[in-house]
C-alpha cells in the first residue's frame, strides 16, 4: 500500500488506477486535488479533453493554470502522460510547457505524449469559430479552440495524430486535411479568416514537441500496471458535460465520465480502482446550457465574487447557484464514485442560509432524477440549511469544524451514499481537511 502524508494526515492509495474527475459542469478544482494527491502516485495521466481545460494550482502566493499538461508536473519524480483521448494544439501546449519550465526547469523527463492523441490544426480553430458564429443565439459556448472539429475528424477517421509528426509525408497529410477544412469553411460565406500567422507558429511548435518522447501509452500504462506502479487518471471538464450523458448539446466533445479512462488511456475496466469525485459546495457553469439552481440575484453575485468564479481558461464570469443534489447523485451513479472531495466550502462561510436542490418540479410533477433534456424545463425544490457563519480557512481537522457545516456534509454523504474524504477550505494546496 502506498500512503501519502499531507502534514500529519494519511491518504491510502489501494488500487492500481484511481480516477479523479469533476461531478458538475467543470471548474470543480481538479487541478488542486491532483496536486494534493500526486505524492501517492508515480504516474499522472490526462485521459480526455483538450486545451479548454483550466486546472488551477496554487503554491503559497503563486498561481498556475494547466490546460493540457497533467497536474502532477510540478512533483519531483512523477511521470505525466498526455493520453490518447486528449486533443492537442501544439502551439498552446508548447506555450504552456514554456511557462512551466520557467518555474520548474526542464520537464522533458517528466512529460510523455501518446502517439495516438489527436492534433488540433489551425483550420480546426477556424471551423470552430465559424460554426459557433453561425449558431447565433443557439451557440453552445465553445471556447473556440478547435476541440469539437478535432474530435469530429477523429471519429470521421480524417484526423492527424501525434505519431504522424514523425512521418516523412506529414506535411502532405496536413495540407490534404487543411484543404478539406477550407472547403467546409466555404459554407460560411460571411466568415473570413487567415491562418497564415498561426500556421507558422503551429509548425514551429510541432518541431519543438519532438524533444518529448512519443509513446504507445496503452502499452506503457499496462506495463506500469504489471509492475504495480500507482497511476492517477486526471479528468478534464465535468461529468455533466459528457458527450453522451451531459446536458446535450451544451456539452464538450469527449467522454468526461469514468468510462472515458478506459478508451482514453487504453486500460481494461477491471483495472479501474477508486473513482474520486470532486464537487463544489455550490454549483457553477460557464457557457450556455441548462442550470436548474442558477441564481440571478444578489446571492448569485456574492457566490461569484467570493469564489472568484471566472473561467481559468476563458476568463468568462461563471454562472453561480446552489448545490444541485439531483444532478450530483446522477453523476455519482454514472461514474460509480467511491469517494467524494468537497471544494470551496469556505465560500459559503458568511451565508445565513445555505440551500440544496433536492428534487425538481416538471410539468406539475415532482421528480428526483436528472431528465433527458438536462433539466432545462424544471424548477428546483430546495432544502434549507442553517449557515455556519464561521471562517473555515484556518481549520485543518474535521473535529474543529462548526456543527452546522458538519450537518451539511453529513446530508451530502447520506443522499449520495458516498463518504466525503477531503474538504477544501481555501485555494492553497495545504488548505485541506482529511476526514
């Protein structure tokens, strides 16, 4: 058994492949959690998503946001894998690596990239922008980084992969796919574009990527398993943005749930151990789509300001609302969550009353499940809790927490049937309580 020691606490890593993922609409705080847990793991692997991820880390007074690189990259001795389920923009990735190396030195021995990971081309970004602009009011809130079109080419069997970079006819393959994209862009006559400058940066970044090791990650990961090496799979975005089970069509383009680990890293379902689900003590969402507990009043604005709820990648203000227990239980069920981690508990410190949506009203009936339309046509039914009116920021042991907050946690555990193992009470890696 591997044990990590945060201060005088312990956290057991019993399984071979543990999974950390978000249970809401993203922005739950996965970066911090992975950073806290990584001392117990040799390998940290991203298994889906692209540079639309924004995993925030904080070291004392310093902050850092990761988009493609796994959140264990600052831990000495770690191996960080960008898995085959990820889509990569070489320009964004190399800019990110440059920033990391300015702080941590050369990371070429700590970062490896799956040959099967798909590449985001400059023309993918143009397709993304053109498509989103054409939707008008029906836009889905894309980050315009070309992620959706890249996944479309993957499933359409047209995409370029990292392994293709080493091919002698890589440039020819690129030009063929670019020509196809330009043909598609002609369907948007009002959309003008010029990718020349970004294309130059793109090819320079591709060359720079060659200093990293490209791997058959399915072979490497399974070899680690044979050697009983501990692996932590890091999810991006959130469960309610899953392409199959999220609030479609206002979702991302990959499988954000635990099932995505198997296809995103090349492991068997039987190799998945703990599924560690992360959620905020309230809810947020960036972009369009259903959000049953969204608050449009002063309370919602207080949550936004106290919680600094602005997108780590886009800078967009996040929509804020009370915790949605219906949606949380749905995500717990779909992921097979075995442990919960509660983030941003301290944001609610000064509220007289804290609310939780326990069911929905739909068409005059009360339901307690997450409906097909992603709860777009529902009205939340709330349960109220007494606020704890105490700062949690400096508390480091569960026994010292105010009883009102413990009651809130106990209710979440009872409703989900899953224990809350870690409670975050501030942005710093040390601001955690192990329950």
